[in-house]
C-alpha cells in the first residue's frame, strides 16, 4: 500500500471528481512516480486505493503508451524521428546514442542511467531534431549538444 | 407511435428502440457480432450495417435508434460488400484453425464468413501470434481467435459485476486478459464463455472432448445447487452430461449462471456413486440385493413401531430432494411409521426463519420475486453474502446498485464490497442489539402500523429499553432506512443459527413490518422451501397446515386413508438428542449427511451409533452412510423427474436427463417400503405424486406439470394462503454473554462449493481444491500469518489443519471456514446451544486458537 502522504494526495485527487474512476489516470501517474514504472504491484495498489477492479486499472493503463510498462532507467529520453526531425538528422542521433552510450530504442543502459523511446512528432518541427528528457524539452539537437545536455542527467 | 419501414415492411413501435430490435421483433434478421441481448449496445464490429434513406453512410443497426419515418434496407450489394470487407479485416489475424477449435459448428464468425464470403482474405502480412493460454484452471484463452467484440468484458463488468477481465493493449495488439494469471478475481460464472461468439474462451473441463453437433439430447432442467433455481439446458451424450448451456431469455436467471450451476454438473456422473444396496453384517457394510434390503428395513420399522410406538422412529428429509420425494417421505413417516418426528437440516436456518416470519407476519411473507430487487430504493443485506449463497440473486443486488439503489450491508458481504453504499460492522455477535436499535428508531420516527397487535405490543415494549450503541455508520444507516424509499431486506442464515437468533428474527420482522419491506431469505439448497411446503417439519402438514388444527388433520386423513399421529414431532437437534437417550431407536435419513452437517460431530456420531437401526438413502457413501445399517442408492438430480420450489416460491420442473440403471428414485424406494409395511403407496410416475399434492395441499391447488411447464407458477398459484398470525409472540429469557477479545470461528458459505455434493464435481474442485481459513488482515498480522500458511485450527471440539487466506473484508474477530471438504468441515469444530424459540442449534461464540504449523 502507499504511504500516508501519498494516500492523502490520492484522496485530494479523488475529491475533484464525482466518480473515483476519473481519478485513475492521475493516480497511475503517482504510482509510476513512486514505483518507477507500472508494475503489477503498482497497479494493484492503485486499484486498492481507488476501490476499482484490478483488471480495469490494467486495461486502462495498458492503453496508454506514455506510461512505463516495464522498468526504465533513471532518465527517460524520448527522441523524435518523425519527418521533420528525420530530415534534420535525427537518425544520426539515434546512431550516436548507440555508439556513445550503448543506448538503443526501447532499451535501458546497463547502469540504468538512460532509457530511450523513439517518439512521433512532439511539436517542435521548426527546431528539430527534438527530444524530451524526463519532462524537460530540448531542441535543435546535434551530437555535441546531446552529449552536453545528457551530462546534466546522472 | 413511431412508424418505420424496413425492407418495404411497415413496423409500428410503441417506444423508441434500436433498429436492430425493431427488425428482430418484425422477424427480419440482421447479422451481428458484438451485440448481445444481455448487453448494452456497443457498435464495435460494424457487421450490423444497414442503409437508411437520407443518411449518407451505412449505419450500425444495433446503435441506431429508430425514428419516425425512417426507411431502412438491410440487404443490398453495398451492405453485403461492407460485411464481406469487415469479415476480411477480422480474418487478418485469425488463425483459421476451425478444424481444431471446439467452437466450430456453433461459431458466429464461422457462420458469418460462410454466409458473406471472404473465406481467406487477401492480406499477406504475418499473422499476430499470441500463444494459447492454459494458465487458468478452467478457461483456455486463445487470443488469436478473438474478434475483440468485448462481449466477455461487458458481461463480466456490466452484468456479472466481477470485472475480472479487460481488453489490454491497443490497436492490433489488443487482447482480452485478466489482471494477471495468478491474481484473478474471477467468480467462474462462465458467463463470459457463453457470450463469446468465437472459440477465444473455452472451457477446459471438456476441451477437445466434444463437437457441438455430437449430442444425443438436450434437456431443459433446473440447477440442483441453491434456492434460486436457475434454468439451464444439459447436453447429454452416451448417458452422461457433457456440458450445461444457458438459455438466454428463459427462466428467472435469463441465461446467467454461477460457477456451481455451470460447472457442478459432474456430480451425478461421479465414480464414487453407490450402485447397490449395502447392509451391515458383523459390523461391516456388504453389498446386498434390493429385495433383501427393503424387506429388512420394512420388518425392522414395523417391529419398532409395534413394540415401542411411532415415537421411537424419526426421519430426516432433504432440501436437495424433490417435492415429490419429500411429500412421499413425510407421508410414509406419518402414516406407515406413525410418527411426526420429521425434520431436516433446514432447521439450522431457512426452515426456522421462514416459520418465524410467517407466524408473525403471515404466510407468504418471504415469497418475493428475485427480479423485484431491482425495483427497490434500498436493499438491506445481513447474515451472509448473497453473491456467494445465492449468486444469481446477488447479481440482482449488484444490478440494483448500478441503477442507484442504496445497498446497506450489516456485517460481511464480500461480493458487495464494490457495490455497497454503506456497511456497518457490529461488535461480535451483537447484531441483535443493532437491529433492535434500528427497530426502535424506526418505531419512534414512523409509529406503529396497528395491523398486527401482538407485533405492535412487542415493538412498543422493546422501545422501553435503553439501547446505547456506538458503531460507525449506524446513524447513516438509520437515515437511509427512514428516507422513505421502498426497502428490501435480504437475510442470510448466519444470523439465524444463533442461540438467541429469535431476537434477530424478531427485529427483522419488526423492521419489515414497519417499513412495509420485502423480505428475502437466502437459501443454500435447491428445495428448502419445497421441503417445508411438503410438510417435512414436525408440526405442520403439507401446505403449511398446522398439525394441531383438527380440521386440517381430518382432511388429510380422509385422502391418506388412515390416522395421523396426534403428537407433534421433535425438531432436528431434539431428534439427535433423543437418539442419544435411546428414546429414538430407528432413524431414516433421506439424502442428508447429518454427521457432517451438524455441529458437535462427535456427539452426533455417538448418537447415531446408539441407534438400533439407521437407514440412509443417498447417492454417495457419506460420513453418515458409513454408520448406517442399510444404505440404499438413490437417484441424483439429473436422473429424475420432479419439482423444486425456490426461495421466491416458484415451482419449477426438474427433468430426467440421463439414465443410470443403478439409481432409484427416493419416492419409489420409500413407497415400496411403505407398502411392505402395510401402508400401500403406488405412484407410477412423479407426476402422479404432484397430482395428489395438488388435491391435498391448499398451496399447490390444481397444479399440474403442464401448468408448471408454462412457467411462472408462483406463490400462491390458485391456492389460498393462511393469513392468520400468532396472537402472542413467544419470548425467552434473555441471556447476555460478553465476548472477550479472542477469535471466534464461524461458518462460511463459499461461492464454489455447496455442502458435500460439490466436492465430487471435478471442475469445482479444480476451481477451489482446498478448504481455507479466512482471517482479517489485523488478526493475520497479529498472529504473523501470511497467505497460504498452514495452520491448525482448534476449538474445544477438535482440531484440523488448513491453509490460511487473508480477507481484507473481514473487520471483526471472526475467522471463517466452510463446511465442504472431507474431514475438514467447520461444523466438526463447533458446538451448539439450542435457541428456545426457533429450536435452531446456535453455533456462535466458539472460541478458536490458530497456530502456524
Ligand atoms: S467467469 Fe465470470 S467472473 Fe470470470 S471472467 Fe468470466 S464473466 Fe468474469
Ligand atoms: S474473447 Fe470472445 S467475447 Fe471476448 S472480445 Fe474476444 S471474441 Fe469477444
Ligand atoms: S445461483 Fe443457485 S440455482 Fe443459479 S446456477 Fe448458481 S447455484 Fe444454481
Ligand atoms: S517531427 Fe520531430 S517534432 Fe515534429
Ligand atoms: S452488432 Fe452492431 S456493431 Fe456489432
């Protein structure tokens, strides 16, 4: 079960809606934050704290690709390789990540520092290539810039 | 009035319905895949597309509501093309493995493809691979065959209310799955299985054992397990039941079933059946012949009756036997054996409660229609979990909750945890105080009704007592009950088998009376009500006619041609005690297992051992049969014709489905013994017994099998109920017992089993193979127990070893254990104290120690 403080946080979310079902997505985010990813245990705890059926929690969670469905590294890199970014060299960046950090799409580095997910357009087509690291946004990427940025994420 | 036109045919509708429904009522078929009559429209598969004039695109008939003036076509080239394409899409990922799929022959996809074409599809891509899952004990999931119609999920969520499965993933990778194969809150109702249009969910018990067309016959009959009495169809091949299938649109269950009904059918086909009469010689049971055994019984009974009088004989009838069996049984006891010592295991709950309520509130007070629960504003549940004892009734409560009915639970009803509005947990064994408090509060708010003076007086008297109770939620519960809506009360037997259970019954009667509530009694066995109606009670003749009223007695004596003994008989526990005292010398047990099903097993065993002669008629060599002098094989539920009366007092037909040469109908065996004893009974068929019942019992007046077959034979048929109620309510001296902080053992009714019968059903045994002790989280922590630990459970009566299961819903000092498994039934650990009013053996307050082993 969650700690008291987190239960309190969930209660506050529940209070916003007439139906506890509506609190499911925000609570899944909390669980992801606390457990690192949406393990069965995490989803079980979410089901318990909202008094919702477990199968419903899993069905909902599994629909969204932006939830983490397997253990991830400390920092999640979401790199766009959609058309504009691709033209501006995103593919080279994928190779660079592989060579420099042994980081491949859908893989976590052995030191659990980074995970990489390839994204569709993230809305920065005019300043591509672009990526998200956790929730931070970075654009106009080059190999040097990526290295420089990633230095900040230990 | 709405007028629409489908395929040039004018259709008038009273109310707006979907185009699909309108077409169906007009006999026009529209193909469907995701639509199902028990489920809300979904509009997922698009197969039901039709053309509607002035609408640009094809429309899905299952979601389109008919509007006045609509002109619809269900057949055209465009429609056929659309359907063919949809099917082609569905086949992209389908493995096309019909030759090895159990569903072939009754698969909706197969039929549709057969009709509309697109047999293979043009897609050259690799098919999605999902390995068939055999992780579950009962279901095989083949997600390559799944067409994602979500019928199973909607069934499990919206109808069954278990919400055990869901669609996971998305797009082409979507599939139906439980939360996890190991943590799966499935109730094994199998309702998902029956609505799956394809072979994506299959039942393992008969996997690859049968093709749908390889069936000798289908017989419509009634479930043998609980007092709801669901209808279903059994499919028979080579004189053995291959599976149970529901019939949507029929019976009070409308095609829904619970785990016992759906998977418990193997019982009568068990290898452990007794096949020939057994007679005790030199202390051991030996195989014998029918002639020898029946003569022996007749001689012995005659001898005892003539030397010691009928009062030395007693009979235990069975709530699992038919009305016909029980009618003949009590007639035999009264007329041939000259005794009124007739009772049944129902004394422990249903029969006593039912009698108490009828005495106070009038005959028929508990005859309420299960589906009516949905129309209540408030449902008060106490004394057990309806979703486990009477699962299909439980579904009505869940459905009501979804429609906004307030569900108030007193005590524990796990299956309603997600459906309840409020729940209060009284201090241990203090339900009476809580109910008396509620009764007096209702009396203060609403006053008396003035219709039943005895009841009014007693309620008034009760309000003089000062009741101080402080339980979370009680005030809210009171407000809910007084909020003015219509109230239904669902009473389980856990609060009836108490040494002062009559206090609880009185309070419930009072609340029912003041609130004009509908009262439902949960009933564990299929024919508890019928048993009472047939007169298998010590003080009443068939039709609930009291023995003491001379006029009634005379009427029966004229038809039965003989005299009925004057003296009222003994109740169940009194019979056992009289046996121990050697006052009763012969006991005749029909289809019951008192050694296992009564508290204080060792005492009951001793008592039965001190008998001169014990006859047991059963389908298995039960713990009781092992002690018998003569054991007679009987016929099981699927082997006989007859009727059951369910808890709402609906009479339904049980039909013979299989022939088992070694079985014998209970009523036939008993009539033969009776005739041998000089009291002639000859009935060629079960139907002829009903004919007699219909002449003598005022409640079953003019009832015939034909009439029952039509359905809806509900209380009180053509009969006149007795409306008289008691003028003085019996009272007993109140005793107060303080319960210490310890742990107390109580019986649990589990969903997957039903007494000792179901343990012989292989599928149910797979679902629930072992007894478990349920314990609340708090106590488990205190004792350092984890899920699955082995413990010894000991009381003053003895000790047994079982596994622990932690139940978060248990909030009081109780631990629960079922009474199903050989050598490990809860009753063997309980002692009893008889309630002076209801004569129920009270089994509460049995302190228990639990130790890890
Ligand atoms: S068997 Fe019943 S409870 Fe289990 S998944 Fe199917 S519908 Fe749900
Ligand atoms: S398993 Fe059957 S009922 Fe469930 S979605 Fe698939 S095809 Fe439909
Ligand atoms: S609810 Fe009762 S009658 Fe219906 S299927 Fe289940 S056990 Fe049988
Ligand atoms: S294409 Fe990469 S941000 Fe739009
Ligand atoms: S039946 Fe209408 S969309 Fe499936």
